[in-house]
C-alpha cells in the first residue's frame, strides 16, 4: 500500500465516521422543542460552505467523483441541520410552534426511582 492509498483510506474512514455523527445531531434538532438552541447556526453554516466548496473543487478542478460524492453528502447533512435549525427557530418565534408541537410524537423518559433502603430511610439504627 502506497502512502497515497493509505491517506485516501484514512480520509474515507474518517468521512464515513463523520456521516454517522450527523444522524444523532439531525435527530436532536428534529426533536428539539426550544428552537434548536443547542445548535450553533454559524458553525454549521461554515461546515456547509466548506463541504460545498470542497465538492465543487473536486468536481470542477480535480475531476474526482468519489471526493465530490463524499463532500456533497457531507454538505447535504449540514444543510439538513442548518435547515432544521432555521425552521425550528422561525417556528419558535411565530404562532406556528403550537401546531408543530401537536404533530410531533411525544417522547418521555423518566429516570427510575431509587428504592429506599433501611439505612437510608432516615431512621436511626440501634
């Protein structure tokens, strides 16, 4: 394996892992009911621009189809996060939000309660 092949293999592996990391972020934004306040709109917009320009560079200047595809898919995932964030924040500022919340599935998780033990019950042991 040449150094170039090893570098491409590492690049491909890291981008595959990055694609997997977009999914939880997209789900979190989709479920968020507070205007996606946990998302940095500026950072994700920069990621979107960086991936888009990399895809354009790979397609136009390099003629590299695989790099174009990888960068384009990354850009599409960033676009999903930026778009969902913009939609959630706009919905929060408008009267649309109550209608949006009524359409979402309700997820509720409660932490299990701890069982009181004899030594923790507040009674003094003799």
